């Protein structure tokens, strides 16, 4: 199902390919800088390849089937989804290898996932309790299909997963015995370390979690249930996960777009975030405040605000930072030496936090150089069900 552009995206569709179209967008509009995006995808793929790790990126950051396809073209095994609705929307968008990375409790959703598996999806799920194993097994057998299953291990996030080797072994046994399930391994997402700015501090945090994981992996091997897949990691930890050699695949999400929340993280220990801010929100200066500041047409309905304030770019130069002034508005605090921007100027802003920002936009305006070149639907936008 491909969504027909509407609203600003429908207006912008008419200028695709025109020189300078990127600076003439109707706004607010989510812009994907294709060149930076491709660089980000290639950098993660290459870093993981060198470390002997597979990539199963998290689609919670982009929610877009075209991006999932491009990640897979760069070698990803499939993608992760945070919610059944997100997974099903991407499945309808043509992505067939999908891992649901969180536990659920709805028989209706479990049934819908089994139907996707029966319709040709390779659907992987994680489990952290016996009744969930039974529910997935029943649904799979009812629909004449199967789920690939990972045991969810809590290595310090305290959100989901079992925290002891004995529990991990008990659940793995149950999965192994279930006719509708295939025991594939474990998930161990160490979310707590991802955003630690300092490289050595993050390395130490990752090692501490690695020790918990190693104990659980050892117990599974001793029980005759060696995990083929050990899935986890993110944008902040992927290089360190390569050193640790415990994970087999990396679930990084934010690296495709990047955001201000990651901009202060020294990701590869070389002093910077490594990945480029490929996702921007284009906004227009709609007026000047009485205090002389440029006011833009994007506030909390266009940006998720849970992160440091956006940088503002004009023709590739940083000209200021946004200060929020309402649900629909921002105020540009100019960089030293820059004047108040004229009314009508379209600028691009980085995003405080990419995942929930994408969730506010139906289309990505794909841009290269000074041109708008395509619109990609964000199929799973709003699908936090
Ligand atoms: C289970 C899981 N895996 C991977 C990720 C991706 O993390 P990041 O966006 O930091 O790369 C997340 C993010 O919240 C997650 O919840």
C-alpha cells in the first residue's frame, strides 16, 4: 500500500527535480539528505562487517519501508520493530524479514503476527515469560506457520527480559520444545550505555553488561541450547560490541538519521558522533518577533522536543539554534555574526530526537544537493500500537 502525498507533501511533489526546489519547500517538512543518509548506512555496514557482526537495524527510528529496503541492500539481515503495528505496517510495505524486539500481551496482536508469518513473512519475536511462549506457539500452529524466537535477556535495562541464567535456560527449553516455534537465540539490548558521551566510560559500561550476558550465554551452551543469534547493540555501542565479541548482530537505529541527543556522543572514540545529521525539519521564517527574532512555523507538532535544541542550517551553514516558542513555532537564536533571517526564508533544522520526530511526519522529502528528488512514505508513522 503506497500512500498518496497530501498536505505540504502534495504541494512539494509538484517541484520534484527542479533546481533549488529544496529551498522552496512548503513547510514544516521532514527532509532526508540522501547523500548523508547513504553515508551513514554505508559507515555502519562497513564498521560491522569489519568487526564480523551482522546488522539488523531498528526500524523504530525511521518507520519507512524504502529505508528498510536500502539497509537490506547494504547487507542488513532484516529490521527490528518496537511494536506490532510498526511491524505490520512495514510488512504491508513489502518488508518481509522483521523482528519484534519487545514483549506484548495481546492475543489479537499475536494472531495478527501469525497471519503475517503465514502470508510469507519471516517474523521473529522475543519472549521473556512462559505464557508468551505458549501464546506464540498456539497462534503459529493455528495458522500453520512458525515464529523464530529469541529469549529476551535483561542485561541492565530493567525493561524486559529475564535476568538470570537459570530463567534463560528454562525459557529456551520451552521454546525448543514448542512445535510452532524455532529457537534461534537471544536478544540482549544494553540500552543504558548507548548515550554515554565519553567513549571510555561507555566502553566500561558495555563491558559490565557484557559480563552479565556472557554468564547467560555460557549457561545456555552448557544446557545444550547454544544461541545462534545474539542480537542487541545500538548506534552508541556497535563499535564496542565488535570488541566484546558476544553479539552476533547489531540493532542500531538512530545512525540512519542522527539527532542532537547523539551529537555529543563520541561514538568511535575519535572525538565526534561519526554519523551525519541526515534528517532535518525544514521550516519557514513566518515573521519577526517584537524583540527582533525570526519566528519559524515548526514547534512540538513537527519536532519531538526530548533532546537538545536543533541547529539551524541555511545553504549548508549553521546560522543559529532553535528555541521553542509554542506547539507550532520556534524562535531562531542567531549565531554570532548572523542577522535575523528575512521572512519567507526556508531553513533546515536538525532534530532533538529522531525516532519520535519521524513519528510526526507522513513523508520524507528526499533531497540531494539543492533538489528535492523524491517523497518516501513513512508507512509505520503513528503505528505505536
Ligand atoms: C531494543 C532496541 N534495540 C535497538 C535500539 C536502537 O538504538 P539506537 O537508536 O540508539 O541505535 C533501540 C532503541 O531504543 C531498542 O529499544
